[in-house]
C-alpha cells in the first residue's frame, strides 16, 4: 500500500488548496510532508450539508438516517500540522469508504469549547460554554475538544467506523487505513440513538418505554417531527459575515447537543387530544394533525390558548422564536435509550447559539404563567412536564476545507 508520505508528490503537483475538503492548515504548510488520499466519492463543501441526500416523503419532508452515533472526543496531543495530517487523512479514508448518503454514511467533525480554550480562541469563536436555560433543569454543562457525528440507515456502518478509526487492528470494510483518529483523540463519551418509523416501538420494554407506542411512530412521543415548513434551510443556519464578523468561521455553523430524558409513561397515560394539546396546540384536534403534510399552520395565539384552555402547546411556543416567519434552528435530534432511560439527543444547528437560546426560552413559556393558574413552569406547559435536561454541550462545525483545527495557526 502506498504510504501517506508517498502520496505527497502527487498531491504537491496539483497543490493542496486545489483538493476539495483539504484542511487550510495543511494548505498553509506545503513545505511539510502532508498527504491526503484521493476521494472517489463526491462530498459537499459544508460538513453540515446533509439535506440534499436525505430521503424525502411525498410532501418533501426530509427524513434523517435511521441510526446515529456521536463520539465526544478528548484531544490527546497538541494541535500541529502532523496531527492535522493524521485527522484529515483519517476523515478522507472514511469518505473514500462510504458514499455520502443515508445508505452510506453522513458525518460531521465538530470542535468544542475545550479545544477553543486550548488554543486561546474561545472568546473569538462563534461558540461559548453551555448555559442553564431553564430554572426547572440542572444539566451537566460539558466541554469537549471535538465531536464526531455519524449517521446511516445501516447500523453496522456506525459500529465499523468507530472500531476502525479508534482501533489499531481493525480495517474499515476491508480497507486498511492510512491513519486513525485514535492517534490524536480518545473517546470521552458516546451518544447513540435512532430516528424513523418503527424504531421507537422496537425499544418497547426498555426502561421507561411503554408497550403502546404506535408501530409506525418515528419518535417516542408518537408524532412525526421535522416537517419541511418547521425547519430552516441549511443556508439559514450557515455562518456568514452578516451573522458573525470574524471571517475565519464563514461557511460553518454552530452545533448544540443536549441529552433529554423523557417521562413516557405520563405522556402515554394521556389520551390523543391531551398529547396533541401539549405537543402542538389546544386549538388542534388529532384529526387536524393527521392532515398536516409539510407544515404546521401556527397562529401567534399562545397567550389566548393558555387563558382559554389552561394548557399551551410546545410547537406554538417555540414558533414565537422565528424570524420573518422562518425557524432559526435546524433540528437533527434522535431518540435514545442511553443510560437505560428513554430520551432524546437534541442536536441542533444554528448560525448563532443565540438562536438556540431564544428558542429554548420561548419553549420555557414563563411568559404564559399569568394567563391561567393551571399553567406552571412545567405543568400544562408544552413538553416541560415530560422531559428533563441531563446535559448540554456546544460545538463549531467548520466547512470541510477547514475542518481540522479551525482558527489554529502553528
């Protein structure tokens, strides 16, 4: 097999900057022996550009891959060109093995608050340490160097990827890798889960997962999420100079990752109307929800609904955080039974973490408590009586050309 160093001559002939997905750190250091394997699969410039290859239904609603894994990483070496070479080569090996699709593998390498603190750039970066955003929760506020997000319809792709990138002995689908991420990172924590019709019901019987979840439900709550009209475009969540003046982060996005646990027994003890009231709005019936295709037609009537019905819906609250009628966070959350407890890993992308904070504050619904004595910080206040936030962490997702050690200068 041709060595990484042996590939340098061919790469230098065309110039590192000409290779799609090449780290700009490596581009600046062409005098060093840096090599990158060629990539047979087309990949987008944005790491977070998944939408174009996701499956869609008859109404244009995109469906996430069915299986997810997030590896939360500690950096075991100091940032350097050699370490960048290792990371970029390993990521290129991954892209050369699997097609960029739900049937292959979608992935994102994100960088956390600990990394930006390490290089002295946290205050200049588009992310900050996570915060407590509700007085009803006391989450662990976590800091990592990086996160590797993996998603595929084929669960074995996730297992094999982790094993190959973090093991010295295992190939990846028969491919002997030129570099592995465990030369640079160690896995500090792992988040696993699933999203899609039938998968929640397959976990019935696990602790906290009742037996009566509908067989066709994509989420533990029984409802379809991510209708097209309730999600912003990837352009909307991409950083540019209008949203963040430091041009070093243009083309990327911020990523928030929360672990929520769910009280599903209490949720499923309610009838269909009670669940619709709290998920959507007391102005809707279960039959209304079945008729919604690519959007949910919310009116700004949360105050009126709280006063009239003594209950308010989750979606009608968070819709108040929209700008110019458009959502501001792109949700890519998924169900989980991590920790032997039903829950959700809430992964969202947004141009600014302020957009996430504004959405969560709208979800809190504190502004509605004076409308009716039955609406409290949690009770009859959307989903708040059925979820607890266990942890939060924030990350920056660079564009592919700068995915290794963003904002770092050797």
